[in-house]
C-alpha cells in the first residue's frame, strides 16, 4: 500500500517531450529554485553549492550533465552507484527552477 502511495506521488517526466532548454530562467524562477534547493539539495551539496557530502555545484559545467537538459535528466533519474538519488518529490517546473538557481552560482 505504501509503495502505491509513493508511486502516485512520484513525478513522471516524459523526456521525449521535455523542453531541451530551461524555460524558467528569470530571477524569480532562480529565487524559487533556491528555496527548493535548500530543502532538497543543500544537505549534501552545501547551502551555496560549495560541496560537502556531494560535489561542488558552483561551477559552469557538470561532469555528468554538460547541458541544462542533461542536468534535468540527472536530477530526475539520479546517478547509479552514487549517493545522488532520483528527485521525484517536486514538479518539472521546480526542477527547472533549481537549475536556474544553480546557474547563478557559477
């Protein structure tokens, strides 16, 4: 029963129809993304993306995600064999907004 409830809450993204560039890049989007980041990511990556348990995110290019689209996919699917989990507890818009925030750090 718990598994079904978790599945129902999970955000399902259709990568085939997803925008290839971030449609949410305004300062307001980055500010909203910062709030999501603080709740979902800062525990591992630091409050300003400086790293910690997770890698430094205050850089212009990420090893596993050279584009915003690749970063979106990485956030949704996680990285096998690492501590980076799938992020399914937020909307697609919120994922894009987190990416907008990350771009302000580099």
